[in-house]
């Protein structure tokens, strides 16, 4: 935690006089981000929670909201009481002509805090739990004590020019905790009512798929620390190695994380016993019957999701009692469903078949792809390929560099007699293709695959003889950012895509 002396120094630095034109310029991107929030778009009654009403950023915000057809409210101090009145002096707020915000006119209606949909709250800086600096003496906070960070009351959005994240802001009993924070360069959703976020206790509905030889503790902990849900890929682990990764992941982050267990693994039983012994909070299962382990996992307090490739299996998941379902289209890398149904077709069919929280997977590598999945009925996304190609992924550098140069058509679904798997075209793929074209038996393909082929390619970097698994979305990827950057860019891209959608 930063010392109080350091916090006071930061507050003093941020409060230095900034020219009016500069403040006006900097308020524009802040307001754009604020108005791009889905919660803002849905809100009708908005309270601007400013004590100092001569701030240019406040004035521009009020103008923008009035122009957007919102009902704007301002707090008015009346002795020891704080009243909320609708602002009626919009005509006086003309950018560039007048920046004096008058108090609401006499006679304007007074409302209760329960009538407010969204509260906009200023701050110098915020911590990652939504606590704010620059509260002054907390006068307004005390008078509006009903506006708390416990999920009750209106949605609370903190705004500032430059979101400076501190370890923790010293708390006062009357403090409000924000549900979201926006600044010039970023948006942080801290609490929301998304069902995927609620089930798994995460900030953003983004899950990093548990990929063999890519999803170790470094990747899982980085995604979880950034607000998503990181999964350890147990498909390439024995129980003792999984136990080690769980311990390291737990030491690296205090955020929820999970384990992906492919039920076809020869070590599935031992892996599940390890998960239960280590009290892992979340398990994603795949490649098997969800009824096998779901009841026992849930009895132990574990949240369970299962990956499916058809609406028929989604219904079986609901019958098994899982907490969420992942509908994975055949664009995905690695093992796929035999139906070869694309994400665009699969997700709406699964959405119609079940009422459980639904995540989409397969071909989603950007915020725009995430927005498309939500339009189809998903409430979250499971992302593999994009996270396989980041700095924390345990895949070899040779594999990552190869993937950055791939184009459309450079991956194909193969090994269909065994378990359909999307592979990069290389020498091993050519051998598989030749064998399948001449009608090779399941036994011959099994012998050709051998043991450790995926490790050889993805982890060891043998780009010729290795089994190189990656999804179709790889052709959209050109860089190797950090996992945190991916989470942030996906959320920003999602909001831009939603805000930019054409209305017919």
C-alpha cells in the first residue's frame, strides 16, 4: 500500500492548475468513454456528484448528457441536507461561451437516490477495487451514504483525467466504491451484473482457455489478475505437475482462477482428485460426459463449466447441473466437435436450447469478435488462440513466431477418426493428410500420432514433426502482447464495436 504521505503528494500533484482549454480538451475522451458504457446508454436519470461545480470537466459532461437526452441531476446543499434536483439551466451551458453552472432553478423536482440510475463521481486516482482519492472531507459521501459499493442503489462510475492505479486507497466508513472507472486512456469495469462475471467472481467475462503446453500458471495468473478468468491447461499435466502450477498460480494472484480438465485424459481421475484436494474454485471440463464429475465438484463448492459442440450436448450439461456452458465452434484450435458447426451457427442454437450462462468460443480474438458473440446470445467468451500468442504463454518462441505469419487456410481440421483437431499445415500434417486420404485405419493414425507429439511442436518448437494446434483466428493476430494488454484491448474493442454498430 502506498503511504499516506505519497497519496497526499499525488493528490497535490493532480490538483495543480491546468489551463481551461487543456482541461476541456482532456474531458472529451473521458466523456466518450463514459457515454460508451452500456450502463450509461441504458440510464435515463444521471446524477453528477460534484462538490466543485466550476470544473470544466463537469460542465462538459453535463452538456453532453443533456444533448444525449438524459435527465441530468445535481446535488444541492441545503444546510446539513443534500438534495438532488433536476438541472434546468441547460441554456446557460454553451461550450466556449459560458462555463458557470448555476444551481438547479427553484421549483425543479426533487428526487430520491433510488430514482437515480447512474452516478458520476470524480476522483484524483482510483485503486483496483474502485476506491477513490481526492474525496476532500467526504461531506458529500456522508450525506449520500445510501450510495454504497455493495451492489445496492445506482451504478457508480468514477471519472478522472488519468487513471492512476494505487495499491489501495485508505478507506473511510462513508466511502463509496465505484462500479466502473473511466479516464482518457482506459475503462475499468469493477462490478457488473453480467452472469458469467457473477458466477465466477471476475471483473470481465473473458476466460483464457486451458490449452495444452500454453496455459501454465504464468498465463492463468496474469489473465485472472487482469480481471478475466485464467485456466490452467491440465490436459498436458500429470497430477503432481498440476499441483505445482496451482500453488504457483495461487501465489501469483488472489483473483479466482480455474483448471481445464479434458475428461478424455488418461489422468482425468487423478487430476480431478488433485483439483478437489487443492480446493480450486473453478473447473472447466471438456471432451466427455459432464455428469461424470459435476455433482461431486459442486458438492465441494466448485463452479463448473463444460465445453460443448452442439445444442444436444448443451442440454445434457443443463441436466448435469453445470453452472455455465461454453459453446465452441469448429474455428477453434486443438480438439473440436465432430459436428464441425461454426461459432456463428452454434451459439444462437445453444442459447435457444438452454437458459444457463453461456460463453462463446472459436475464432474470437478481438473485442469486435466478442461483441459479435454477445449479439448471438453469449454472455462471455472463452479465448484460446489470442492468449496462446502472448508473452505469458508457455508455448515456444519458435511456435509463436510461426503463428504470427499464418494466413487464412493455413490451419485445417484433421485426425477426424481419432479426435478432430485443428492443425497448422506442416510436415506432420501432410503425413496425416496422406494417411487419411488413402483411408488409414484408426489404429494406423494412432500409431502415426504417437506420444508427446503436441509437446514436440508447441512446447519444444519442432515445427516440422510436431503437432501444431492453433485456431483459425490466428490469421488476425500480428503481435505478442501481455495477457493484461489482451484483456484490456478486448474490452476496449468490445465497447467501440457496440458503440459503432449501425442502427437500421
